[in-house]
C-alpha cells in the first residue's frame, strides 16, 4: 500500500543520512587512476521489488563502472553459452580467503583450475571461455543480456577502460600465470581486453537493483513474465555471490548480512533477497533486488558505508536467507 511505501522510504532516507557519515572511514580506489575522481561522500541505494515498487534514496543518479560485479554476469553468459558443466570443469566454486587480485594463492595451493569466477583469476579465465574472436564479439551476448534486463544498452566508460588497461600489470601477471598453466581457452590479450571492458561498463544503482531482482526470482523477470536466465544458472550465480562475492570479507558478509551480494571497486554493490513467501506485512522485500553505490572502500575493496547500510537493512527487514 502507499502508506507502507512511504514508511519504507522514510526509513531508507534516515539510514542513508546516518551511514553517509561512515563514508569518511573509507577511501576511493586509486590503483585504477581514473577511479580516484569519484566523490568519496556519495552514498545511494535503490531497491526494486518483484511487484515493481522502487525505493530510492541518497545519490541515486551517479553513474559508475560495474567493475567486479560484471564477473557474475560473464559467468552467467559463459554458462548459457557453454553449459554449466563445461564452465565448472574450468573454474571452481570455492572461496579463496585472499584478496580479489591475489596471485599467490594460485601457485601455493596447487589447484587444477582457478578457485572461483568472482576473483580476477577466475574472471579472466571465464572471459577466455566466452565465444568470439575479438573482445567485442566475446562481450556482445553480455550486452544483449543487459539490454534484455535493463531495457537499454549500457555503454563503456572509455576513460576507466583505458586507465585500467594502462595500469594492468597485476592482471597481466595473473593472465600469464593462467596461460602458463593452460587454463585459458582463447588468446590472453583478447581475454584481458574483454575483462577490462566488462569492468568498465557504466551502470546506476537502479540497474543493479533490477538485475538483482531478476536473480532473486531465479532468472525470471516478473515485469515482463520472461525467463531471462535459466533457473539453475541463476541459482549457481547466487551461491557464488554468497560464498565469494565480497572477496575476503565474504564470510563476514554471509554471517552478518546473510544475502547474496557482489561488490566492485568503483563502489557498487548488487544484493538481493531470494524470493520466498514469508513476511505478509512486507511483500515488497520478498524477491527484491538492491543496488548500492558508495565509492569510499574498506581494506578489502568493498564500499564501507554500503556494507553497513546493507547490514542494517538486512537486519531490520529480516532478509537473511538463514
Ligand atoms: N577491474 C578491477 C580489477 O581487475 C575489478 C576489481 C574489483 O572490482 N574488485 O582490478
């Protein structure tokens, strides 16, 4: 009802005002130089229910690059193109407990494939599995999927792309290691180029909330009555988000927040409350998607105020899947 919506809106406005003060405890990413231009005070949230209800608050209209959140989407596309078992033969589904761009764990742990698709090593491997001879061909199905979900075709932030590409020593080091181990299915440079481009796609928190809502509903978009992602692939993506989505803070996030989520170093977080019939008072939150933006990051590279805001909301609305 309208009054419930007003009540929810008031709460979310209060929480944004409160957690905005926490942004100064974090820092914007600087290892990709252009990301440093972000405004560290920004904090925004968008929540979309499966009935279309949209609660938005704070800095809702600031576009940002999707960064690591794209890893969930390319994993989904690779599974749709190649089949789940083909992909999982080449990249595992185990958390690393290490930083997202760790090289050390690859060699130390003597694995036969990268740990999971949501850290850089796994994501570069997944980029190599995408079909196509050029990076643009590889990413075309991703753009088509995004267009289906969002109703428009997002574009690349060329400055961020070039900035990342030109300072990509660590990702290239990871790439050469993957190449040496025989994990890559296509040319290293094309795979890296696809990876840098996918990270540079510009989105808003409304976009993240919409994608989250579709994942919350197992790949089904209630607004168009269409299955956009196969149910099994959506389930797998959510399991990976829960176990590996927040890098080496994934365990804490699962314990204290308890919902699938994925962060990116530009400050975005996608989160969702898997659909299950539960709270009759708040049907809106069942199966909702959440987009958060707050570029001031904690040490693990997650939005510092964004995580606290999500933790607060998840507790207040009893979102934990456990
Ligand atoms: N493009 C970034 C990188 O590879 C993505 C990392 C992230 O968002 N954590 O370093």
